[in-house]
C-alpha cells in the first residue's frame, strides 16, 4: 500500500500540537509497517530527521501553505496532482484539512471544531474559510479521526455524519516528560522563578486559552495569601491578545509573573516538572496535551470543567469554572496550602495517564487507513 501523508506541520524545532501528533503517529506507522510505502508531502524544505525509515519518500510541494488562499492552492491543486503522480492508495491528512478534488481515499484527523464555538477569537477571513470548507472536508473524507470522545460527539452534533465514520485516537505523551528530582526542581526554580515555587501555564497566549483570567486569578491568590510563589506563562503570543496584555499590565503582582515566550522542546519538560502545579483553564480544547504532560511529570493540575478537559483529566485534577476568577484563585490556594491534596492528585494522575499512549493512537489511525482505503 502507498500511503501519502500531509506532513506540512513537521517543522524542525517548531513542532506544536498537530505537528507532534503527526510526528509521533507517522513515525510509528513507518516503523511498524516496513512493507508499505509512505510518501510525505511537505510544503517547504524538510529536515532529514523526518525521513523516519527507508520506506519514507519525502516530497516538497509548493506553495508554503500558511494563508487561506495558499491552503486552497496546496490542497486543491498541488495535492491532487501529487496523489495521482505517486499513485497513492490512501491519503492521511492529520491537520483537519483535505482535498476536495482528489478521488484518492482520505483519512482526515480533525483535532477539534473550535471555530464553531469561538469565532470571535479568530480573524474573519479564517472563520469564513473554516465555515465554508470544513463541512465539505467532513463529507469528503472516508474516515475521520479525532482526539477525544468530546470532539467526536461535537463533530457528530454539528455535521451529518454516520457515527461509525468517526473514531477516537487520544494523544499520547513524549517520554521526555518525567518526574524531576528535588535537585533538578530547585535548579529550574532558581533559573526561572527566583528560587520560589511556581504555577505553570503552557500554550498559546490567547483569550481562548483564558490567560487573562489566569493572570487575574493569580493576582487574587497573591492578595489572599501573600505567598512568594510565581506564575510562569510559556507560549507565543497569538493573534488578538489585547485582553491578555491588559490583564498583565493591570496586575498588581506583575513582577511575580514571567512571560517566557516560546518554550523550547528541551526546556518544556523541565519547566513542567519543576512546577508546583499546572494551571490550564482554557475555554475550549479538543484534548489538552499539557494535562497529560503534567501527569507524566507527577505535577498536580488545575483545569477547566468544560469541553474535553474533564475527560482527559479524569479525577487527577481540580476542575474549575474557567469563567470564574474567584474559583480559579481558590483552587490555586488549595493546592498551594495542602500538600496532601497535591499528592492525592499526583497519585490519581499516575493511573489516568496510562489511558493515553502514542502506541494506541497509531493503532487507531492504522485501522482507519486500512478501512478508509477499501473500496
């Protein structure tokens, strides 16, 4: 079988959610199935580390697809030509897009349909693109894989699809996320938090991620406790961050908040493992990978009681109303003041994290590829 893969999110040293899903799943598929050929379509020059095995053929297809017009060109002109040229039996597209102009059987991974729920947090052009094309993509793909039961039900609720067309492949966690010894924790605290304990957030710095209310809750927590604890925020500033910047500028304890910007792959496991707790109170998530990373680092969690986050967290987190600043602040205070509660959540996390592995995700995708390629 010749399996073509949309690999445009495989970017050296810039892998994020979709990129890591592509990397971890496709790498395993190429290793497990050496008898099959994998053709990886990149939209720019690729790094040699993404040629996982001898059965991988990398192909660069212009143009670089990072704008709605270029998305259309890449998926509707470049991809159909390449699928025909390389005689692909099935096309795997892990980023929620597919080609409407090809007859090649398609398996599409849709991580979420956030645009349906939070249109105010994206540009008008992107929203119009998603609104027009996503329903067509959903109908076109032979199989759809998503990353949580919440996302599956959300997709089925908004699109007229047969339930058996949509399967769930939970995200996994990279092995670099491990518990830190006390010495390593102290080194990270010294480097980033003036030697103090800290709460940690990682992800896009964007209103949809609720970072502005996190900052407000931290300010309230500090007023109530007078604790020296810090707040570290890791992630690049995304589009439309006015609310976040305003919250930061207005914070009374602004000097105890560190905006780290993009955190490297080398530093992220250390920052996660060194935290007193992860605070991830996003308004909408299809999965929420930082929760799983924290569990694997034996770090307790505060997260939202909405969308997929309770499904991923299980009973290994304090669940809060993400719109309630007081509730978030109280959860921070509870974890700060109660070591027994922290240990309880860590113990629950050791059990919960076993549900999510990249091996299981690769199994689900492979079954979808086999069934999707059948006549």
